[in-house]
C-alpha cells in the first residue's frame, strides 16, 4: 500500500466527477448510470469503503447523500446560476471548444470563471470533509481542474489524482485563457495527472514549464514547489467482455436482423453514433454521404445511413446551432434521394439504451467515426467490441485518441472532403478478405486494453502500489 504510517490496508478510493454515476427515476429514486467507467470504478470504491462526489445534473438541488450499489454518493448542489456559468459557461463554452482545437469560438467571461472557482472550491471542501485518512482521491475531467490545488491546501494526507477525459491543448491555444496560470497551478496540486494521449501530457508539461516554471526532472515527472508530480498517458477503454457478452446474445442477433429488414434490407448499412456535439464531425460526414449519392457513387436503393445523435448540452448556443445545421442537411439529402417509405438517412435525435445500441452496432456494416477532435472516442471501441462476428469496417478520424490504438481502421482526415468520400466508398466496397483481418487485429488489441486495465494502471500509480 501507500505510505500512510501504520496503515497496511489499501487506500480508500474517493471519486469526484462533475456528474454522479446515477440518474433520477420517474418515481424520484435513483438508478446507476450505464457505462464502463462507472462499472470499472464502483467495485474499488465499494471494497475500499470509499465514496463518490458529484452533481446530480439538477438545477437548485439540495445537498444529499444517496446510497447506491453499496456506496455513498455525496451530491454537490449547483444553483441555477452556477449551472449557467460554471457548467454551460466556463466548462462547456470556454474550456470545451478551446480544448478541442478551438473549432468553435470560446467565450471568456469573468463571471463564468468566478462560478468555476466557487464550484471547484465547493467540490474540494466536500471531498476534504468525507475522505478517510490517507485516501486516494481520483478527480475527473476538465470541470474540476482547480480541485487538486484547493484540496491539497486542506488535506495533505491524501493522494490526489486527476484524469482528463478530453484533449489537453497545445500551449498556443491554452494560453488564450485569461486564467491559464491559475488552472495550471490548480492541476499541479495533484500527485498524478493522467491524459488520454501522450501529446496531451506533453502539452500540459509545456504549459506548466512556460507559465509557472515547473521543470521536468525525469520522463513524465514534473517538479514544482518542492513536490514531484507524475504526468502520463492512460488511454481509456470500455468493458470489452461485457460488450461481447451482450452482443453475442440471441436477442441481439434477432433485433439486429429486424433492424436490417426495417431499413429495407439494404446491401450496406452505414452508421454514425454520437452525442450531438460540433466536435464529432457529423455535418461533414453527412455532406460526404450526400455528395456520394449526388455523384452516383452510392445508391440510395443499396446504401442507407443511420445517424443516432444523442441530445446533449442543449442550453449552449453552439449546440443549438449545430443541431439546426445537421437537421437541415438530413432534410436536404432525404429530400433529394429518399423514396416513399425509404429515407436514405435515418436520423434519431434520441438517447438509445444499450440494448438497442448494441444490435445497431451489429447491424452496421460500416461505422463512421469522424470527429474533428476527440480525446478518445469510445464509440469506435464499442463498435469493434460489438462485432463478435469478426466483420464490419471502421472509418476513423485521425484526430481521435482511438486512432492511436485502432490503426487497422480506415483512418481519415475529416477536413479532407475528397478523401473522406473516397474512404467511405472504400469501406463500402471492401472485400471480406480484407475486412476480417482488419477487424480481428482491432478486436485482439482491444481485448488486452479494457476499462479495467485503464483504471488499474492509473490507480497503481495513484495508490503507489
Ligand atoms: C464528455 C466528457 C464527460 C461528460 C460527457 C457528457 O465525455 O468528457 O465528462 O460527462 O461528455 O457530457 P455532459 O455535459 O452531459 O456531462
């Protein structure tokens, strides 16, 4: 175990993330959110008698302790104004676009920053109040970058880790933030900083050096104000075994066949599954598909596209604009190429449950994952894991973390319209003798890098095991 004097047990694990791993039911009770991250972390929290700190997703909520799956969830309530300024404002209108290559203009408002500081301080106080002596505290994502520093001021006995689920930008972009030094200082309060890709870790080290004079004393080890901070890459994954299990069930096979027949038994089903986010490149992908139909390189009688767009951050203007644009493109393409009863793009602006998503993945012959920038992109991994039949083609943007690991996908630059179109045609026409070895190689690699491996590798460093 770690180095708490006289204690030989593993450190209790306390998680803090913007969101709690539960959703409110219609009867007012709570149910655990689906998702590999939650499943990967809950057992360690349970066994170590730790806790989870986060927001319920509600405006003007009250502080409460929710008992779920044998662990205590401590809510951090946010006022309606804080949801506007901390969550929709600083987190999702300032940091999110900037950290994704500034593909949308960020807003820089001091009232948003002030709310971000206040909420981060409240998270730190809450964690400080409940963390057992010598606990390991694992903080998640860009919402909580100041918590490491605030927590360190209050509790020097705990080990503090932070993992960034999204990209960490190069200094040229990062330094646009008026409060850039405060953010780096906040992060340097941690013992371990984790990033999806090594370039994110390098970007952070460069920012810490340039802005605060932190020095890299060894590979992935930064020295700042008398302390060493480990900075490294920990690419996240999914629960591969669980996906495979669900994908190989009879009900999934039947549903998958039913989906294909409902779509009119096309030769090729192309599939996109994304949160409706401007980082995901949904519009460019739809336009490429439309152009291929216009040019007769794809045929509406043989090729259909299913696009699932999950509603997200609907209060933020960039998201409202993006939705309008996508729905207009879908309308235009269907207007030109649909036949009565047979749209060529089947577009759902809905959140699908996993037992509907997995059959869709299986039905998808060609998966289009074309973000302009993405920290990892777990949809790409889910598609591969769901293809227990060993078939299917993945078209994957070079600008995703997943591209580091899934090199047998058809990698594409989504800004290159012509290449994107050609790659979609290549995917549609690929012979099974080429499809299967590519899929097999990706499936083999995925099996050795699950979300459990990811959590363990980070926790080993955090817990000093
Ligand atoms: C990304 C972020 C997560 C976030 C998720 C959904 O994956 O990295 O932290 O929870 O998007 O976004 P939301 O704003 O609904 O929490």
